[in-house]
């Protein structure tokens, strides 16, 4: 399974990891998170993201980030190559769970399932 890295404004990444491990305890070790503090520069965020990405790459990885245009997503896009490392912006719990509930998806399958989880998980009730 490709690795999974969440880069988000603090404390969202850690909170999503806690939710993921609550539901899928077996994901421990397959998921790294990075809570970007408000004072961190883009260069610092890229450097820290690169370190964490190396821990999860297998050799592929998917990076989730919270909002387009912020430091977390700007760092994530600098880490992505579009082939072995891809980025999805707008992380939410259904998206995360959808990527973790399959045993051995390809990177492209993870992207497809994450996008479907994100869209299908938002509804008016």
C-alpha cells in the first residue's frame, strides 16, 4: 500500500490521525502527519514534509492537505511529482477512511477512492 501523509494547519493533521487510528488501528505506522504551526515558513514546511514523506513512501505516497493555497498545501505540492507522490486538497474524515479501508490499493486507486469518499461523505440531512 502506498504511504499516506497528512499535512494540515495545526492541530488538524493530528486530529485526523487519531480518528484514523480509532477506526483502523492497523494503519498505525502507515500514516504520518504534520501539523503546520502558524509561524512556520514555507521552506521549513517543505523540509519537514520531505522528512516525513521519506518515512511513508513505499515507493509511492499520497499526501492529503486541508485547504488550497495555504502553507500546508503549498508545501505538499512542492513534494509531489504527480507520478509516485500525489496530492489531494480538502481532506476530510470520509476521504481518509475510504483510503484506509482497502488492504492493498494502488496509488491511483487510493486517489479515486479518496475523491469518491470526499464527495459522497458530504450531504445535507
